[in-house]
C-alpha cells in the first residue's frame, strides 16, 4: 500500500510552494470527499429495503469500504442513520463487526487473532464504551472511569490506594446498576475477576479479607454500611496493608491479607470522613432529568423485540488476554508544574492520576513499546484519556474530590453568602444538622470553607 507521506513527497516535488503537511491535508480532503460520494451512492441501494436486508447491505458496504478517518466515519454513520432510521449505536456495531477482520495484526504468543485485533485497535476504549450502550444509558464518563479502575488491578507498580473508587449519589439514581453493568465484562467468583457483596457486616468482611487471594481482583461492596466503612478491617483493607493486629482474649492476634484489590463501593452519602476521602475518590452520576425516561425507553424497546442485551463475547474474551504489567511514564516530570499542590490530599490525587495514565497503558499494552527492562511505556495519548476522566472526578477549583452532598452544601453557601447558619443550610439542602456539621468540618480541613467553632450554629 502506498503511504500518504510518499504521495505527499511527490506533490511537494511538483509544487514548490506546498509543504508536506499541506500536501497530506490535500490528499485526506480528497479521500474524505470520495468516501462521502461512495456513501451517497450506497444510500440509494438501501431505499425501500427491509431492516434485516439493510443491515446485511450495510455490513457488506463497510467490509469493502473501511473508513480510517474518524471524522469521515462518523459523518458516514450519520448519513446512513438519517437514510434508514437505524440507531447510530447499531450502525457502529455493524461497522465494528464488518471491519474487525480487516485490521492487520502481528501474532503475539497464544492469543487468538480475533482478540489480538481488538486489543490492537487504536479505538479500543471507544469500542468498549459503545458496548456499554447496550445496557447503560449515557453516564459515559462515569462508566469509563469505573472500567479504567477495574483495569488498574493489572498495573503491577500501582500505589495501593490509587484504584479505590466510591460511586456516590442519592438513593434510586442507579449507581449500583451502573457498576454492576460495567462488571458484566468480567467473571464473578473467589477464583475469578471480582467479588460482589451487599449488606456485608464488619465480621464478614474480616473473614472474607483473610480467605481470598486479592491479587488482580476487584472487590465491590454495594451500598456500604457506615459501620463497615468506619470499621478497622475496612480501613486496613482500603489502605493496602497486608498485616495488621487485633486484640482478642487478652492477646494480640496477627491477621494477614493476600494482596490488595481494586475497591469499588457505592453509597448514598459519599465519604464519611477525611480518612476515607483521602483513600477513595468519588464519582457521581449525571444529574439528568430525562435519563430515567431514556432508560425506560431502551428497555421497553428490548422487551418489545424480545432482546436480552449481552456484551459481545469477543470483547470479553479479548480482555482476558490483558497481562499484569509494569508501566513507566517517560514524561511524568513534565506534568508536575500543572498539577495543583495546595493541599496535602493532593499527594494522593497526584499518584492516583499517574496510575490512571498507566492504567490506560495497561489497556493499550498490545500497542505500546517496552524499554530495555521490559517495562511498558505510556504515551501522551494515555495522558489525554486519563486527564479527561480526572477533570470529571475533580471538578472544583481546588481539584479536591467531593461527594454530591459536599457539592450541595457548597452551592448553598455560594447562594447565601459568606456567613450562613446551619439552620439555613438545613432548609436549603434538606440535610440533617449532624450531617451538615460533619461535612463542614471535613471541608474546613480541606480548606474549602471556614467554620466558626465558637458558635455551633454558624
């Protein structure tokens, strides 16, 4: 195949005033126009055809006309959607099914060709996000964050608390549904990818923490209870300690934990203390009024058609070939001056962010280079993905992770002015005085608010 750069060199030779970059753009522009013309002609063939026949024609069209440029590809998808009324997510899926075999791959070890094609696809994260559309409505940033944290279990040189995640929101907003449907990419079980617990007690968590080998695993606790969250075992478990002591019958009892899992918890209240705030980062769901209706419409459509949405088994199988690896970030020092360091909690966020960059590299490991020691090298593309997700997590001026409860209090304070009584905040936020005092003291320690402790009401 002739490379664009080779053709560009010929054009430059013929046009002395033309640069290589301009020549490349000229070639790409012509290619885009050609693809759009081909698509327009193809649309005439779809007219009057039944949905099943349209789907087969579209699949054959994409198989014979793979579109490398993302912008052109999206435009062609829109053209087909408008002409056929087929949903864009379905058209994308047909495109993926039609073109996955067309991607040239380099065989590596015992991995099958189909899985390797998926893992070597530069758009693998987008492919997985499109797959989430089958069961999750919107929440694109939230589901990507949860998925990236699950990939973090394969980062061998991660900090122990980097991949502790708290999905916090009001009851009934679907936070457990979101986590559970991301985890459907994996297998549940003590000897598999993740363990899910609900209404667990401190005693049960203590027993479970000793029983399971937690290396490369995910621990998911839905709607965690406050007595578990504040218990010693949970705090030790979350910190990544492998040995701790308890007091029983007058003697110190040694407890050993095998490995540190990725920890995902859900709660309606957010983090309950600064200690948990330091060790977990909060991700809230999108506050969208018509989202519930969209979810209902999606499932009504499935039930009308007798469809049970399942994730593509090829993607599930491909993810099994991701290996635990060490990652280095060659450009890490260049990022220091751009990351806020005005609070001690940012020490944790800084290392967490670097590990998020490295987790992207883990996902793209079949597309990344190694150094002489066998470490995989992160690229700037990995940074771009990680910073986009971190901005969603840290959306306040000081870039400190906050729960929805904290954000609600800060908005109320902005509305009422510099000095506001707790009774006034109670009226605006509908939170109890106890919760308000607890959260205000935590945020005061973070430097986000000033609290007059001489007057308990202010």
